[in-house]
C-alpha cells in the first residue's frame, strides 16, 4: 500500500552554507516523492528552484519595531509557522539549527495547540561548536532539543560532541548529508577557456569563509606548493573575502587566486576543477567536500570533525594545520594526473554508495513517519 504523503514545514537559513543547502535539497527531494513541503525563511534559499510542484515558500519579514532596541526574527518566524501549520494542517516541522528555528517551532506549536505539528531538529554544527559554548544561548538550545520530538545530527562526530556539551539524555540519530549532482550548463572546456586555464591545475574551494574555514591556511597551502606556477585556486565564496586581500599580497598569490562571491550554481565549476582544497579547523560534516568528490575530484583536507566519515580512506587526510603536508599532497596530484583520477574516482564511488539522495532521503521519511505516528 502506498504511503500517505506528508505535509512538512522546513525552516532554514537561506544562505550559502551546509545547513541551507541540505535543507533545500531535502525539500526538493521530498516534493519529488509526493510530499507537500513549505519553506520558511527571511529570503528564498539560494538553491531553492521555484516553481516546483509540491514546493512552497513563505517569506518571513524581520520585525523592526521602534518599541524594541533591535530587529527580531524568531517571533515573526514562529507566527508564520503557526499560521501555515493551521491553514495547511502540517504534520511536522523539520528545522535546521536549534537557534532560532527549533525555538520558533516550539513556540509555533504552543500557539497551534493540540493539533500542532511534530518537531524534528537537525543539528549542523554551529549550535554545538559556537552557540553551545555561549551561556547566553546554551539554555535555549537545550530547551529546543529537549522539546523536539526527534533530533538528528549530520555526523557521528557532531552527535558525540553535542551529547558531551549538553549532557542530553535523549537519543540523537545520525543522518548524514547527501548530494545530487546536476548536469552543468557549460562544459568543462568552456569554463576553463573562459578563465584562461587550459594548461593550469584548477584547485577549487567552496565555503562561507567564516573563521573556522581557516582561509589563511588555505592560502598558505597554495603558497607552499612547489607547483604554484602551474596551479590556480578558485574560491567560491559565500561571504566577503576582503579580510584576506592583504595576505594575497604578502604570500605573492595575487595572480594565482580567483574569487567569485555568492554563486548558487556550482556544478560547472566542480566539473571544471581538478581537485578540491579545504583547510577548516572543524567541520561537522563537510558538504562542500562531498559535492567536490561527487564530481570525481580528489580533495586535500585535514583530518578533523566529520571529514573522515565523508572521505574514509578514499583520499589521504592530513593533521590539522600542517600546510606543508597538505601542499605536498596537492603537489602529488598536480604531478600525477593518473593519481588524481584514481583518488577522484575512488572518492566518487564512495560518495555514491553512502551519500546519495536515494540512500539518505528515505531515512528522513522513515523518521518523519515515526514521529507523526507517535502523536
């Protein structure tokens, strides 16, 4: 017997970052599987492709009332979620981050009353690694997690860290991120020709450039490469790069590094790249790394957080901060195209086996049905 479609509300940040990208991809996949999905955010998520059957977007206006000393988002978000939950009879909220989304879902549920949707909260890292250390947020995060009907984390590393910091008695289920590659609109050759890179080894980095991404180590790794004359680093930046401009000149990388900001469509750049380089001091999962290897590109990165769960033994991993070792690993790929192809294909095969939509999305569906059935 065919399962009854669910009505699911998803709250996420709309920015270029792992949580927003995963939430958007999940919502699109759920809609393709026949569910009705309602997004809540202050702007349309960058990778939310509308219109799509079964997919709806509700913009939340940030309140800027003269009565309050600063704008407020959590209360308007909760009100909007409650309104839609009532009018559409939502089965559940799936919120990405405890603050502010799970807190807003808790308040929305109180507003709706006995028929309120169930709450599934997915942790992506910042709740634990940043806000969880802040006494101004810690109690609020604990409240949101305790009052969720289910909590998931994107890696075993994040689950362990969350349980250690918050001392939670409730279970946290690990459901990793997934990725579905799209067919690029431009060929590899076209993109490389536009960049003037026909004979260069193109290294790709994608991130929001927050301090934890350690862009300083990214640039120092390139500077350490003995093949830097043959290399070009292309940074797809989800945030401002201005802070690192002086370091480009200090390291003599002005002609080696290219930066493009706030680019939602990344497929053609992944296809054009030869390898990925990621130097974070912590990653709960590393969605950009997963996207890179899905296109058969090897990655050079540190052994931190959830990255070993993504990469396994498909590519070498290096001690955090060892830019000399990372540069040597990059040089090995530059000097041996066959090694780069072998590691890239090995990584792609692992990603397909473990992190495809067909493997991950049904796990979320099964979780949804369990929490809805427990109403």
